[in-house]
C-alpha cells in the first residue's frame, strides 16, 4: 500500500473514533434526560378562593363641574392652574368687583331709605284719631216718688220716660262719613312697604352679582382646565373642576366577562406608574349596550376608587381585576392538581407514606389559581400538582 493510501486509512479510522465518541455522549445524555424527575407537590390549605375578570382601562372623571363668574369683568386674581388639587371653599379666581360693589352700596342705601319710609308711615297711622270716638255712657234713672199725704190728680199721673242710652254704635257714629285721613295713612304704609320689598330684592340681586365676582371650589377635587389668565375677560365657563370622589376607571369587558359582572362587586386596581401598589374599588356602572371593534363586542364599565391617590393623572392607563365569585375560609388545592373533572367531582393524587394514592374529591368554586375542595381531602394532605414525564 502506498503512503497516500495509508494516510487515507488513518483519517478514516480517526473519523470513526470521533463518531463513536459522539454517539456514546448522546446516549449518556439521553439516558440522563429519561431519569425519573421528582413530582411537584402542594399541601391542602385553608383560605380564600376567588374568580376574577380583568380588563384594561383609563382614568377619567365621572362628572365634572363648570365654574364661572356671574357677571362680566377683567380677571384680577387667578390662584389655580390645570392639575391643581383644591379644597372645598378655596378661592380659585376673581374679577374686578368695583362696579358690583358700588351697586351693592347703592342698593343698601335704598333699603335704608325705604325702611325709614315704612317706619314713618307706621307712626303716622298710629297717631290718626279713631273714626268712631267712644261716647260717654249714660244711664237712665227712674223718678223718685214720695208718698203724698193727700193724693191729687197730678201725683197719680206717670212720669215721662227718659230715653235710655243706645248700645248700637250706628246710632252714635255709624252714620258719619269714613275718616279719609285713616285711609290715606293705610295707603301710605302699603306703598312704603312695597318700596321696601323692591329695594330688598334689588339688594339681593346686587349681592349675588358681587358674590359672582369670586369663584370658589364647591367641593374637593382637581382642576381640569382654566379658560383664561389675569387680565383676560372672565366668563361663565372659566374653570372645569372634577370632584375628588368622582374619579373612575372606564374599562372594556368582553361578552363572556360582562355576563359575570355586577354592580357593587369589589375590584383591585393597579397603575403602571405605581408598581407594587394595589388600590381597591367598586363597580358602579355597567353599560347596557356594547360597542363593536374588529368584530369583537365589548361592554364598558365604571370602577370607582374607594380612595383615589392624590397624584392620579386623568387619562392614564389602569388595570382592573373584578372579583365575580369568591369563597372564604375553604379547603383548596392548585387547579393543576385536579384531573378528570366531571361536573362537581374530580381526581387528585395524594402522596402519603412513600406511595401515591388516587382519590375522587368533591369540588366547589374553581378560582383563578386554586379550586375549592368540599370533601375527599383534609387540611395538610400533600397532593401532586404535576406528574413525572
């Protein structure tokens, strides 16, 4: 054999040795993979099981209030800007109140003058003499008779009757004409009282216009927008305020999810800018009609914060998980430990004393992670959550 032939044989033998080594390595590796892995287990525990539906939404104001000035004028003071949090009664803005204050002063003087007129009319009416003065009372007296020693014709004649004093007021003053001074006094009092009423109404209106030169916050909340600045004309739609308790999340749920949703259900809220913090809320509204997007029908719902964070931003995204069903203080196992589900029954494998026992159990609520077990297991039992592959 030539030298070239012998070299080719050596090379071929070396290749065979390498391939054999690779084959042995593969066999060893596969043999390690097929080694039996220890199954994972979990203990039966007592606690709460819940089923939730989740959706993404946005933070918004459920209702907003538009605040403005009740009269026209130039803005002289502006104490807030969009995004500010305000307290009830806090002054937000003012306009020039010079004309409104002058109107109040003039109306106050008119009220004082009208009150004086009413007082004078009352005094004059009380000083007017009565239209029917009281006459002195007269009483008729019977004639006194004395026995005469010798009766005579004149003595036996009856004495003339004296007319008795009349008790009918018409006999003394009823026929007199009415007292014109009394009527004029009453008319003067009524006129003065009407003038006073009008003056008080004018003062009330003027005071309302003066009060309208200042905008104050009716409730605690956050300023959404301000329509002007100092020096600009103040209008009736100057500031938009959202109440602190009106902050909600509008989320969209699918048809399957909305079927389990109900008012007053509890929700957990998470915000992307506050990782690790969870807020609680409540479902307060469910839209009766859905909207179609990409052939998928979704229904809107409002979830209100129980206590909204102070630094909440309107329009920011949020995630909500609404608890639709729950069971408290029950035995439960991971849902992965249950197989062969048939209605309210299922199969679990219990590990005890070094061996595995198959059991049929009664099931309750199937939650997001765990499933309630109503019978067949005891607290502390160890169940297989995954079998060896």
